[in-house]
């Protein structure tokens, strides 16, 4: 009789451990989704600011059409990205074209003094900082999730229930690792 209680106790402990690990994996997966949503919100904010910056620059820099088209193409590409890897690549290109746009703006003193353009530059710089913070948070929760999936005994439960590792939001190009410079 006492052997049955011991066996039931061990089985109960194992069931509770599996439930606890499974719930922890679900919680971490949901935090990844939340973190990715935060990145998307900030990227959308940036995407919404870019057309205003382009329109402001257009009025001053009519012969800089190629730069404006590149920024527009990069924005469209970034908005259409689906995975973290695609987003990272598109964000690299967008950051690079934004740097070019602001470099062009340096050649136009009237544009640099334009209140709307200055506000847009500040908003874009603030948004870049928020995107960077959201990326760090996302990569942190992905790291924790991936560690749990690789660690024993949670790796057995993760494999059984189909939890898969997530990709980090990495910047591949060295110049894209630098923040967008906003000069006045």
C-alpha cells in the first residue's frame, strides 16, 4: 500500500513539473509575441513619419529625387517584411537611406531651419531610440525562450509540444548598427 502512494506521488510530481514547464514555455512564447508587437508599433510609427519627412525635403531639394525614391522603396520593403530576418534586412536598408536623406538635408540651410523638418527629425530620432529598446527587449525574451528550449528537462517538453527556437532581431550591416544621426 505505501508503495502505491509513493508511485502516485512521483507520478503526481512529474505531471505537475510537466505542467509547470509547459506553462512557462507558453508564457515566454507570449512574451516574444508581445515584444515583437512592440517593435512593430515603433516601426509603424517610423513608417508613418517618413512620408512627412520626404514631403518636407521635396520642397527644398527638388533635384534629390533619387534619394527620396530610395527612402520610399526602403520604407515599402520594410513594411512588407514578414519574418524577423526579413525585417532586419529591410530595416538595415531603411536606416541607411534615412541617413542619406538627412545627409542631403545638410546641404539645404533653409530646410535645416524649417520647424516642421526639425520636429520630424526629433520624432524620428526618438522613434529610433524606442525601436532600439524594443529590439533589445525582444532579443532578451528570445534568448530566455531559446535557453529554456535547449535546457534539460524543458527541452523534452518543448520538443514534445512543438516549441521551436525563435530568431533574434539582428542587424547585419555594420553601418546599420549605428544610430541614425540627426544633425542640426
